[in-house]
């Protein structure tokens, strides 16, 4: 099989956040998609080893911050390559808490979506969370970052916990 075919799929780059008892975490994901418009529903895939996954299971809610092309690698890095049990990922970034009390970022993002988890599917290394949208807004008119832009222009790498990680890829 030629795994390069999977690189032809189009993805965005997002920070998914969740929390419990005033503890919050977020991680970079590239798999967020709208499922229905009525009710407005999205799905997100999160690695089971991520602290964000545990918070999502425990709280039953999450937010998605939609990254823009202007997001620097120093901003992306802590969310994509550091563990939330080792650092406070929200310590040095600007954010607001949404109506669901979960943080969404307010810099280097063009919008956010809040959702209550209505279902989840175990898909091996990841959980596919299905969330009914409870709130969303546009923050800027800046262009959203695609996963291709992240790789081709930002020269970003794929972390081992990413859904698109291919073992042995350079």
C-alpha cells in the first residue's frame, strides 16, 4: 500500500481543548469535520494517550480553535509536541473560556467551536468524539491553516501521536 495517498486528503490544523476541575489541556489535531447541520454536529479524532482525550471523556465537552496560517511554530509546538501533564499549555497564550467553561484561543485563530460530546467511537489508537455544537464564532478573517501548509510552508513535522503519523516517514 502507498500511504502517500492519505497525504492527498485535505486537513486543517486545530487545537482541541477540554478540562475538568479548572484543569485544562489542549492538543493539535488535523481531523475535525462537520457531520450534520441540523443539529450542528462535528467529529474530532484524538489520540488516547493525550491528556486532552482523558479530559474529554471526563467532562463530556470540548472546544476547537481553528488555527490561521500566521500561527508561529513556537505557538503550535507546545500543543503538538509537549505533554499537558508536564506543562501548562495555556500559561503563555491568550484565551477566553467559552460558554461551556472550556478555553478557546484568541490569537492565531480564525474561529472556535464549542461542543458537547454525544457519542464516541474507539478507533484503535484514537477516539473519534462526536459533538453537538453549542456555540461558535468567527474571530478573524485570516486564512485557516491547512495541514499541507503546515508541512510545506512551516516545515512542520508530524508528531507520533497524530492520526496521520506514518512510522519511518522523514
